[in-house]
C-alpha cells in the first residue's frame, strides 16, 4: 500500500509510521529523518538544511521533490511505502502525483492525524529523539532507560526545533502551507482523518482497522 501520513508537527506521524512499517512490511520514508541524517554526516544538503530547520522553516520545494523522487524509485518501495513529512506544500503534492504516475504507482490513502494544538505543544516540548529516527516523550512515551534509545542504545537528544520559539513557527508554517493540502486530498477522494489525541496504541489500532478495510476493498 502507498500511504501518506499527514498531520501537524507532533501529531505522531513518526511514532505511528515506525509501528506501521513493521506491521505492513513497507519502508518508512521520513523527510525529516533523511535531512537530519544529512546534517549529522555534514553533507552539502545537510549544511543547507540546517539553516532552515533550526528556524522551523520549510526547505525549498525543489530540494524535497528531488529527495522523494530518488527515494521512491528505489526497489524497496515496490510493494508500498509510508511517507512521513512529505508533501508539505501544494507544489510538493503535485510533484508527488507526477512522480507516482511516472513510476506507474498511485496513492492509496492520505491519513490525516488530527490532534488539538495544546496537545501538540506538550508533545513537541517533551519529545526526545534518537539518531536512528525513534522518538520518545519524557512523560507519554518513556524509554526503558532514561535518555537512552530502546532500539539502538544511543543517547537521546532534544531537537533544536523542538524548543519553544521554533515550535510556534513550525505550527504557523503548518497552518499556512501544509494544512491547505487537507482540501486538496479530500477533493481527490483519498483523505481519511483519524483522532490522534488518543493513546499511541489506540491510534495505531484505529489506523490498522482503516488500512485493513481499505486493503480488503482493493
Ligand atoms: P511527528 O512525527 O508527527 O512530529 P512524533 O511521532 O515524533 O510526531 O510524536 C511527537 C511526540 O509525541 C513524541 O514525543 C512522541 O513520543 C509523542 N507521541 C506520539 N504519539 C502520541 C500519543 N498518541 N499520545 C501521546 N504522546 C504521543
Ligand atoms: P515534524 O516532527 O515537525 O513533523 P520533521 O522531522 O518532519 O518535523 O521535519 C523537520 C524539519 O525538516 C521541518 O521543519 C523542515 O524544516 C524540514 N522538512 C522536512 N520535510 C520537509 C518537506 N517536505 N518540505 C520542506 N521542508 C521539510
Ligand atoms: Zn535509536
């Protein structure tokens, strides 16, 4: 299945994507993780990305479109993919549709994870990340050992863009540039909205139920 996980910063896209990738055996493609990997490796892309990300701003569309085109062309996407953090603008959504047509694929569903803003603020402020892409929360999703990733044993860190000023900017950017995609995908008939304010396990079960229904209908 070809899936886009959609939602504001902190809605739980990455958390759900990790669980879904395991259950359905499709790759989790997170543009944020790809960019952070490039920052860690100090690549040319990483150096460019850093200036935007620290301020909570979006990178230029052409950069992201190039990344996604390369990634979706890889062989592990043959049986499906889970996109997390892309598309974030209308030009990115239009480019995705062109890329998929070129690759002979189509988009099965856009899952919109809906979470009230005050909950997003709490989630982002308490989020702790791992270099492997896993995310935790100091209250809602604690690692087994404080400050250490359950999956790979690395030390967790607090993202620079999860500090107050950048959080507010990212939420504004979401409302301005990304939220309009809800109408776009609703009109395309592929949008499903999920209540993301429940526990991680409950949100996961709800998504699995929707995807299983969809799969049996395909
Ligand atoms: P996104 O990828 O959409 O930005 P994350 O998956 O990184 O969001 O989740 C943001 C923060 O909220 C993380 O700290 C995560 O552990 C926590 N979180 C995710 N889902 C839930 C949930 N359903 N309830 C409470 N906290 C959650
Ligand atoms: P979140 O947890 O807020 O959903 P991500 O990890 O997906 O954040 O993205 C972090 C940052 O990476 C964004 O604030 C932006 O600077 C950059 N970024 C990620 N995906 C995109 C995209 N599709 N278009 C432009 N910038 C992006
Ligand atoms: Zn880890």
